[in-house]
């Protein structure tokens, strides 16, 4: 029976669930470290702490998300102010929260222009704040926050779906189509929908959610419509200047909704001043994070996206067929006399030839308290074996699933963040990995580990072959167990 395709709504729900159980938006390492230092300084200045947080979408989103949670926001009134959120949480809580997060630098190599996207968010925030002041919106600081979050959906997709995002960027550049159209081609939904739904799950204030929706300027109170219009205007201004490099001519005639709900225009003079102010205000941030402004243009981002797509592992039919034949030969050889170490080593090499970076045969020690790499295929074998050492008692993450629950573990980290932060993922930081236990007489004797550095085009296709390779190795160990040529780990 053919598998039914997911509906658009089901695909969106899967995406939201994946992102929600991930880490959200990671902050820049330098900004996080500065927050840590300032919260340790008993004589520190809250104003400077707020300044650091507000120039980083990752830090701002985490603090407002926590402050608006049921654990801290007992009044039920939404918190849109970072100073208010810091007072509510306290410096210790802010420091503890920042100390546990992963940084944007750990994601940037897997996704094109992720650092640039976060700096575009800061530019949009400054543009929105100054546009709000120019048209008389009474709370420009709210416009800053909403501008910072305006592109949350794209940032989340870039962070958690790097391959798909790379395809979107390349499509936008090559076919000259709008972002929304390119996103629909890949996902069947737009990343603005992702942003609004995640913001709702995070219990973010309604002003933030409305400002991510281009149609929100048509509904709500005059102030709500004004704020949403300002955020969209700031977003379009940033895109025109930095991603499209088209200049002010493409934006200055666009109308904006003022605080009385009436259409208004921002004069060319005010617009030029706003742009210059934003560039001057963010120049130090760009320099500190080593991000040139010319890398914000779509052409540069598309170049990086193509490089990432070219480096994505592809498990093709020819490679899978070759591995299946190698496994079949190995299975036949177990019916005759064979040496266990050369047998396993050869099969590990056959698995690696499919496109894996590390392929490791791990064994339990005699008292079953430690699993260690015993044989490996790939470069830097000694280093791989040295890193593959994990305690069984108190095992967590994938090791617990494989060694204690005897489960086969297949993880594509671009779609599954369950084990991020575990000892195994920390040791190898792979894009996708498999961990398959050897079960003999009801007990786990060891495991087969294989990984690739980047999330592959498809990981499920290798599952049958890897499981078959594990089964053949298990059969070989069982036959040679009485006089095994593989000593305990």
C-alpha cells in the first residue's frame, strides 16, 4: 500500500515540532560571553547588559521566551521589554541560561549566511525603531523588538534546516523569484508561518507575532496596525539595501500606516538619515563579529549555499549496491574459517566507502561498564578510537538507547535534535549518525557506529544496509566468541 503524502498543515506541524524541541535561535559566542561577564560584575550596569542582549536575536529571544513563560510571568500580561524581563528573571538566572546554550558559530558552517541573517535582524530592528519615531509611534522601543523578531522564521529555517534553506537561497538567486515563492517550493509553506507559530508556542507577546505577518497591518487597533506596518517596512528596507542592493528608490514610495491608522510616507531625507544611523550604530557589531556588510547580498549567500549543497553526502544506488554485495560476500565467508579482526576491518572499510566519515567497531569491557572503540575505518583511526570511549553505567542519549534499551539509533541532526549535547554528539559533532548494538545471547557485546559530517540528502536509505552489516558482524562474533581474536576493550 502506498504511503499517503503529508498535507501542507502536517508538514508545517512537523517543522514546528522539530524546531520547538531544538534550541531556538543560538546567540553569538562573543555576545554570550559578554553577558556572562557583566552578570558576574556586582557593580555592573544594567543598561550595558541590556545593550548587549538587544543586539543579538538569540539572546533576546531566549530571555523574552523565559520571561513570558508560566514559570515567571504570573501576571499574564505580555512582556515585550528586555529590561523588564531581566528584572523579573534576575542576573543569576540570565547568566545560568546563557551558560548552557550552544553558539551560532556551531551552526554557521552548516548553513549559508546564518551569521549575516542575525545581523540583518539587528539592522531591521534599528530601521524599525527610527521609522516608528519618524511617523510618531509613541513606543519606538517596541518597534525595535518587533523588527528584531520580524525575520525569526527565516532564521529558524536556516538554523534547523540548512540543506533546504540552501536550496531556497540558490533558487531565489538563479530564478529571480521572491523568498516566499522559493520557500513554498521546498516546504509547501512560508517561513513567516514558521516564525508566527513558534512565537505563539513560546508565548511571545501578540505584537511580536503580528509583526511577523505581512497581512497584520490590515487588522487590529490603529497602534497594532502601525507597529506591524513599521516592522514590515523596516524588513523591506533592510532587504532592499543589503540583500537585493537596490537602494532607496525601491522603498521610499511605499506607504506605511501611522499611529492613527492612516497611510503615510517617510520622506527621502528622513529615510536617508535612518539608513545612515542604522549603519553607524551597527558598524561596531559587524566589525566585532568579523562580518563584512558586502556578504549580506544574495549573490554572496547563494555562492555559499552552492558550496554547502555540493558537500552534502549522497548515498547513491551504485554505492548501496556495492555495499550490499560486500555484505553478501562477508556473510558467505562466515560459513568457512576466517580471522575475526581482518573480517571486521574489511567490512568497516566497505561501509566507509559508501560515504561515511567515521566507521567504528566498539566493544564492551569484561565487566560491562565501558564501551571503547576497538577497530575503525577512515582517516585518523587512532584519534577516532581514542574519542570513542563511553561509560555504560549512567549512559545517556544515544548510548543509553543502544546499549541499555538495545535500540537501533539513526539520527539526522538537521531534523532531530534529541541527542544534541550528548557525549557521543559532542565527541564527533557529526551531521548524521547511526549507532547499532551487537546483541548476543540477550546481552549487548558492542556496537557499530557510522557518521557523516553533514546532514545527508537522505539517511533512511542506508538503514537496511547498515543493519545487515551489523547482523553479519554479530554472526561473526558469535562464531568466534570462544576463541575471539578481538580482545576485550
